[in-house]
C-alpha cells in the first residue's frame, strides 16, 4: 500500500465501524469538507498533524490511538521515491 493511502484506509475503516459518512465526519471533526475530500481522494498524500488530530478527536480517539494501526506501524520507507 502506498503511504498516501494509509490514512485513507484508516479513515474509511473507522467510518465503516462507526457507521459515519465522510460528510458527517467533516462536521464532527470541524475539518473542511474539501480538505477531507482531498485526503480521501488521495490528492493530499501527507495530511497535517492538526487535521489528523481533529479527525481522531471526532472518532473519540487520541492522535496516538488513531495512528496506532498495523499498516502505518509496519510501513517501510525503503522503497519510497520521496
């Protein structure tokens, strides 16, 4: 999985688990709908920590909890072109 898609999959997974739409998440997190849409469509590959923190709070999680998942923890930067 590409690094930019890791956050997308995490947000999708948490939305499914909680039966929350991306639109509702934008309202709950006080993140602009366009910002969240750009993340979800992969246009924003490296979201700001502040944005991720707001999303985490909307899911009733700390930022550390939000970022603690296998795909991110096991990601290898060795193959990155950046």
